[in-house]
C-alpha cells in the first residue's frame, strides 16, 4: 500500500480548489485563451498599409483579420514596443500555459500576502 507524501499534512495550502475559485480559474483560462488568440491573430496579420493609429494607410481595405480595432491595436503595439511586442506576447502565453498546467493538476492558485 502506498501513500501520498502529503497524506499526513492537513494543510489548506495544498488543498485542491473547489467551488467558486475553481470556476473563476476556468473562466480566467478561457478568457485568457481568447485574448491571446486574438492578439496573436492581430500581430500575425499586421500590415503597414492598414489605416491605424500611427499611419493613415494606403486607402485600401483593412487586411488585418481583427478588423479596424485589430489594425489599431497591432499598430499601437508595434509603435510603442517595436518588435519587442512579441516578447510580451510570449510572456503572456507562457503565463497562460502555467495557469493551464496548474488547472490540469488541480492545484490552487497561489495567493501572495501583501
């Protein structure tokens, strides 16, 4: 017979999330996935010919798959951060995958004391 290494500890910090906290974690993961997918789509379909925040464009229809808002957001991201905007997207994607791994393992989201 085998036991978990944490069998004898009745520690609330190691308890699996349940109820509202589990639901909130799932909703945050779904919304985060949707936002990340949208941002990836915006940046991958960016075109300098689109009318956006820092340019008036070429007068042609907008080619960004996110529409006018997508063209504006992608242009603002590239204008403010340059190609480094991809580092922010990669970091956000990494944080999302860490959250997904915690959810799949059934771990509680760590709460930091101020």
